[in-house]
């Protein structure tokens, strides 16, 4: 019997290699900004019961996070539409010469185990335990005059509504690579794919927040 790997094994190995490279690149991107004074936060988004199959639920979750980001960005920069074009999230960019000060959010779908996670107060019977982890980095000089976790808590009525049930935010003090790796663990373990990842700001991104979504 031949011990040579089959086409399926090779494809799986190449896919896992690609995933590892992507996660490392995300880690570099976050760390690069932190080194220039940006503040990093680990966010967990919990949702109300959603209808549809898994792909439909994933799309609804990412669309809801898009709403949150589109509202939040207007608190960070005065006119998001006039910021520099954000093309490829270049991890080697010199931030000292960069005029795009929009916050960066990398989010990925994830799922809890079937055991009840009391620490995170999760009901695994809602959406089969699916939720979204995200890493948000915010520039040190911006229109936001308070930490992200305090802002989301103070303005909860603006962000936590519609399909969203809760947002948990913790500031990342060190080891950004580990946190990014943890946030993308579903991608590594094959429980999520590229369609379950959201990156903001998008190219030519325009805030969609409604006029009623005005934070105090």
C-alpha cells in the first residue's frame, strides 16, 4: 500500500497552511498598530435567536456587526468617507505616514461546545451556540474619548438592539498574536470558512448608521 498522501490530504494540508498564514498576517497587522499606540480590544458578539440555515445565520450576524461598526466609526473619525482608501490591510505600512485613522475590526464566526459556558453566560440552544469573536484596534488620537469597553457599555442602547443580544469587550494588554489566534480558532479547526470572516473598514466603506443612532 502506498504511503504517499492523496490529493485530498494535499489539498487539506495546503488549506491549513493558508489559514495559518492568514492568521499570522492578521496578528502582524494588529501588533503593528499596537506598537504605534493603537488600543486593541477583544470583542464577543452574542445574538438573539436567528432563523435560517448556518450560512444564513452567519450572514445575519456579520451584517449586524457591520451595523455596529458603521455606527461606531462616526465616533472615531469626523468624516469616515474622506479617510484614505483602505485597500489591502497592508501589514507593512508605516503608520506614521498614514492618514487613515479608522478603527480596524477583524471578526470570525465561532461556536461554543454543547456544555453550558457559565463564564460567558451562553445559552448553547440559541443559534446552536454560534457567536462572533472580533479584534478591534482603535487609534490613540480620535474622536473617541473613552476606552472601547466603556463606550459600548455607556451607549448600549445604540449598539445592542435588533438582532444583537450582547457585546462583551476586553482590552488586550499583551500577546496580540495569541488573542488573534484564539479569535480565529474556528477557522483553524474547520468550523468556519472564509465566508464567516468580516474585516472592517471595507474598501470604499460608507457608514450606514441611521440618524437616530446618535451617541451622547
